[in-house]
C-alpha cells in the first residue's frame, strides 16, 4: 500500500491559503508555482528518550504543518537544475488558539526533503503495510520521516538529518532500534556534553 498523507484540517488549509496570498503579494513567493501535499511535523522532547517506557506515539506533539510551494529539482538533468521551492510553516498551537503562519523557508534543503518523500513512496517494502507519513524532530539529535503503522504494527523511521554517524541517512530503522541508538546521545546532551559523532 502507498504511504498515507494526512489531510490538513480545514483551519490549517485556510490559514495556508490566506498566508500564501499575502506572501505572494509581498513578493516573498513568486506567483504560479504548484502547491504540494502538506506534511505534519511532530516534535519529541529529548528527555522522553531517557524513559524506559518511551512511547513516541504518546509523547510526540504535533507542532506544525509544512506546505511545499514550487517545483522540485529534476534528478534526470545534468547538471541538476534547481527549482524554486518554498516551505510555508503553519503552527498548530495547543488549546483554543488558531493556527498561524510562523515561517517561510527556501533553498535546496527544502527541495531535498520533499524529493526524499518521493523516493520513500517508491520503496517496494512499503507495499506490504499501511503507513502514515509524518516528520519527527528530536531537537539537537535527529530529524526523521516517521512511518506510523496502522493499528499496533511496528513503526519505522528514516533519518534525513542526524547528529550521529550511528544513523545512516535514508536507511529504514525500526522505531525501537532508532530510540536505542539515540538514548546515550540524549544522556550526553542533557548533561551539557556535545554528542560525539
């Protein structure tokens, strides 16, 4: 089965549309660029990694949606041409506060993340299960794609940025193994020691 992309709530989609129109009017984003699928961005506090019963599903918090605007670079051209790619961040405050635009990113690193999402969709092993795609950030330590399985099946992660060489970029890890690799780094980080690579 293909990856499942969560649907942004109506309030988030509304804020994104209105905010994008303002960004275009202000000249920050060019007109006429295609709009991609939004991605959920979740954050897990480093301290949760020290808990023997760490549970990402329970402890991670949805903090924003990131919406891509623009054309991805083509990997088929030589040299690779860079497209114009922007990511608009829409925060999801807790409680009764309304969503709001909190950031605009641009540059090759934005396109890279969304290219990697396209690559993930092509992986044959994903056809054997149903996974919802999320992005998960653990401050200082790692940013990963979180493949949340339906039901009680195993979750997986695919790192795209990490503070350690013990995690290979774009390699698939079971969630339990990923957390075990990061736990010693979390302990060092919380003691004020820079994680060793």
